[in-house]
C-alpha cells in the first residue's frame, strides 16, 4: 500500500489529540500493572488468571476514560481462554520469555515463530509483548496492524516467521520511532491509524488492499491475516491434512468465506500457485470430466473417440513426476454433483494414497493418487450438504466448519475505518441472533465485509441478498421475516 496523503506528523498529532494528555502515562501505568501481575503469578497462572492477564494487557485510556481494547481483538477473552486450556505449557513458555536472559528469550521467540506448536494459541503477539515489557525501547509488539502500518512507512513487508524477521522488524520500528519522536507506548495506535488511512485511500483508488505477500506461497500467518482467522486454526487445518487424510471439505452457511479460505489455504499447502487447480461441480459434472472419459475428435474428416484425462487425473500425472512438490485441487460447490458417480474409484484410492492402484475403465491403465496431492472442497450447509453426502465419501474427508463469526467481522472492521464497524456488526448480530447461531441457514459475516458501508449500502445487502435468501427458507414464517425486516431497517437507520 502507498503512503497515505496525510503526513506522519499530521497522523501523530491526530492520534495524540484523540487519546488525550494521558496517552503515554496511562499506557505506562497499565504496562507496569501487567509486569506486577506476571511477577506475582509467574509459573502458577490458572485459566482465570490467564484471561485476567489478557484483560490487563488490553488496558489503556482514551480521552481520560478507561478502555480494555488496546490490542483488540488480540488478547481478548476467547484467545486467552484457549491459552488457559493448557496452563502448564503457558506457564512454562511465559517463564522462559520473562525470566531467561534476553538473548535466550529472543531465541525462544524465534523457535515459537518458526514452530507455532511449541506455544499453541499464543500467536505472534504474546511472545513479542512479553519481550516488549522487558525493554519497550528495544523490542516491538508483533500485531498485524502494527506490522502493516510500519510496512506502509518503510515500504517493507514484515512477517513473524522467525528470529531474524522479528529483529529486523524491531530495528526498523525503533528507527521509525526515533525519527518521529514517538514513545514506545504510542507506536501501535499511530501505526494502526497509518494502516487504516493507507487502506482507505487504496480502496478509493481501486487498488487491492491486501498485505504484501509472496505471490507463490503463503505462510500460515499470511493466510490467517487475509482470512481474519486465528493462525492457530490455520495451523490445525494444515496439520490435519499433512498428517492424516489429505482431503477436506469446508462446510457452512452462505457468506462464511468457504471458497475464499480454501483458495488461501491452497496457497499455503501448494509449492506454488502453478500447482493449484480449481474446478466447480454442477449437476452435469461427471466421472468423465473428473477422472477420464471418451471424447470425440475428427481427423481427416473421420470421427473417432479418444480417451481424455479429466482435471484430477491430469493433476495426479503432474504430481507423480514431481514428488518433492505439493499440488492442490479445489472443488467448489462440491455437493452440486453426484459425488459417488464423479469420484468412482477414488473412494478406495483416497484411503490408500500412493499404494492403492486401480485399472481405469476407458484407458485400461493403472491409476494411483500420489501422496503429494491435496483436495479441498466447499459445501453449503443451507442445502444439508453433509447430510446428503455419501457416507463412504464423507468418512474420507476432514470436515472443516466455517460458521457465521462475529470475531472475523470484528477483525476485518478493526483494520478499516471505524465508521462502519458498529453498523456492520450490529446488523450481522441482529440477523444471526434472530435466525439462530447454529442453524444451517444462518447467513455469514462476509455479507457485511463491505468497504465504506453506510445506510444505503447496508439496505442493498439486506434487500437484494439476505432478505430474498431468508424468504426462501422462511416461506412458512412470513410474519417472522416481516418482523425481522422492520428491525433490520430500524437498526440501519439508528446506526448509520
């Protein structure tokens, strides 16, 4: 993203005015409270104290009023609750990052960034925050908004993937602070504002607003950032695929980002973008399209039939001659085809990767599925996808649910201007709560992930996308839909 039109000095002044005179002192006091809490409970924190630690980390002031959203959604209850499920690991890792000599603690951080399984659910923010507390002038806090804001200022990308990357981020952050005379406690708020302005102006100019990433392969952190999902979840999905069944289906209601997430996860799994194939199933899709079939050809005015490989057979052929590379096939709207007919012998071959062999019916050649091929499918639960899926096929696929999630929408709005956050979240929650959190037709969060959302845009989403969709599934409850329609319009008017 390019530098915003506002100068850094103007942004610094704007943020300082917003936070008030106690901007830095209030944050220093809050950080001292966190240090005291860690020292008092180091090595002995239970789940409740771990959640309390997250609350204290998020404490600060805006215009003289106490707030607990400094790094929101980072360090929030749900994240800290997950950390609290394994207090033994939490206490051990926090003790090493807090009490070991600084160089040793840095080495621990590098190990955690390179292998997130060492400190599950900690992400990149908690290890770096502990080092920051030890020496705010030397160390920086790796939260996406801070790294992306600094990337705008330095025209350099930053990733929390290892010690060297973290040290480069800290050095650049320190240079930037010194150049603009910014205290360590101010940096995250100012850089978040830099990022927000840069994204707004990029959107107005029609530019794509995504973080700078490798065009060929994405890290788990990059996938998480682009999906607005926890990096731990991305790691869990990748581990399930790499260590068990190498195929999965993303299932959930419309608007939960199933295809988007599958595309990004494929870029994490595959060796490069050239190793990813995408196909969309439909009622006329057949075994001949997927594996192999006879196709007519004319040669010297003579009609003949030849055997042609389908999309999956072609990908397997590429994978078999490049065993050190990883290939991914994405099957969008997987449930729209007759899956048992389309997959055919794959019911057997998917279970016995690399060893199971079958003779194909048209070519009579031996066919096997290489172990370096992953399948990612998407299914819409609004039409009872998983219930209708052939059981023999279902048990050969990991099932990754994607549900309507306010946390995803919160992360998305947090990275943008604040004027549409309350509207997007308010209307999303109203509809979700009325339809039901766990119902398979509950519309997802991505309907409201709309740049520059205002009353008119919100009403368009409701009138032309969600209301017709709910009318189809609530055709026996017209009074309920009418009541929801009135409530949605009232809330849009109130929050816009």
